[in-house]
C-alpha cells in the first residue's frame, strides 16, 4: 500500500474522520493534495562519538540537540549525584538548560518559509 494508504486510502479515511470528529476541518482532498517534502534528518554532532539526527523545524528535535549541547559543556559524571550540593547543582543546570531551550522554541518555523538559521 505504501504512502498511498496514508494519503488516499483507508487510513486517510480514518485520519480525516478522527480529525473532523474533534472539530478539525481537514478533508481527504487535503491529504491527497499534500506535497511531501522529504529531507534528510538534521545531523548535530555532540562529540566525536555521539551524533543526534532530528527532524527539521517546526518540530522540536533541534531543541533537544540544543539542550544536549548545553549540557555537554558541563561534563557531568556520577560524581554530580554524590551528595545534596552537587545533586542540587546538577538539577539546577539541567532545568536551566531546558528553560533556555524552551524559550528558543518561539524562533522555530518552517525553514522553507522563514529564515531560521540563527536559531541553532
């Protein structure tokens, strides 16, 4: 069946029905006429042995890579969880990385429509 099942087949009927039952306005014609834009995943090298592959904005995969890049700078180890002081600092840094990255989400957009090169 391939991708036709999703865009024009029985699965398309189910998808459209579910969306419309919840107040959505998508139609089967919308799915059938949707132009698929296939792109390779974004590759973000975190170090010599660790690479993330994430989808393009506006999905938030790039935000995950952004968080991991921030955390990489702290060179965490098991020692960071040995006592209350180091554990507290570990979680503080983790939370701050998430907060900072979450704020960046508002800069994400479809790169085919809006220039988002400054986000990363």
